C-alpha cells in the first residue's frame, strides 16, 4: 500500500496548505465517496497529477484504476498551486496598487479598533473573491462568444435575464452622473444568476467544461454566500475564509485545464492552432 505519510507531506508541499486544511479536504472527500481517509489522500494526489510511485507508493493491483475512477465524482474543491505573475524576463512584477487618499481613517470616532482590524483582514479575501468572480464571468462570456458570435447575449440569454439587465441599464441612464457598471451585459447579472445563463447554454458547457449544470450551480451557491457577507462589508470567520481560498483554487485548476479548449474555440475556421503557453 502507499506510503500515506510521504504522500500527505508531498501534497502539503505541492498545494501549499497547512496540515489541518489538508486533512479537512481529505475528510470531505472520504465522506462524499464513502472511502477511507487514506484513499482520499490518494484521490487528492492523482487529481493533482502526482506520481505515486515517486513517493514510495506500492499499490495493490487495480488500485490506481479504482482511484482514477473516483475522480469525476469528487465535488469537494481541491486546491491547486497558484503561479506567480512574472514579466517576460521571468522576474516578479507586482501591480501598482490603486491608491485612495483618506482623511485620517484611524481617527474615525465611531469605529472600534476591532472593526478596523476586521476590515484590514478582509482585504485579501475581497481580492480573492473579485479575482474569482471576474474569472468566472469572463470564462462564460468567452465560451458563449466563441460558440455563438458577438451577439451571443441576444441569442442565448434567457428572457428573464435580459429583462433584468435592461432594468439595470435603465437605472444607469437615470444615474448618468455615475460611471456605468460595465459595457458587458454579463456584468449586470448577479453572481447567483450565472447558473441560469449556463443552463440556457447547457450544451455549450456540460461535459466540455463542467461535469453537470448542478455542479456549477452548487459551486456558485457556495461562493455567493461568502461574497454576500464580504460585499456587505462584514468579516468572514476563519472557516469560511479558508473555503473561499479552496474554491478559488478549484476554479483556477479548472480554467488552467480548459483554457486551451477555449482558445481553440476562439480560432477562426482554418486558422493554425494556438501555440501552447510557456510555463
């Protein structure tokens, strides 16, 4: 049987997670699939493309095929390694932060220090949620545009969603003193309305990009709960903060696996296939 201790350590190193977080992910998978926790670690390892033999694994005949057969049924978000953003020369290049000039916020006579500390703690959580939500919206829009053209919204969006966007565009006209929300109709939808858009284009997404519509709906529902807390200016507890990170990593793992397929869809008929991205 596999050397589980070595695999656990390798997973911690590869995924850059704490031991307790790794155990929680494995336990969730074990509960979902009704398998031992040790097998759940093997599922995690295979899902993250680890070579089990390299880590001292001696699997019984047929065990690896059994573990691989469980992968499509894993619904628990599995973290993936997040690459650093680099310049062409290979050096890290941090983006210039957006600066807001405030009039001594520390002197606010109403807010307690505890509240200010909570606000500061939520800054990276808000950033993660913003990255995740924008990636989801752009991924959906790119697939639909590649499949149905520039007028994909008119062709594929359900009438209920179109009406919602029309109402918000009208509100933009009334409040013309303020900038518009976006130039893209998908950005006028609430996050929890995106599953309805995917359901309308089910054949464009299921199997090719998502296992089922229900998977996507469940994923969005979990992200939406945390998003509502943070976007209403309230803090998440540690458990829900970690859940946001897990869901972000799961989404990143999906798009990194599927982005080449999206790019192929975007190529004009007869065009040369895109070159693979350099890692």
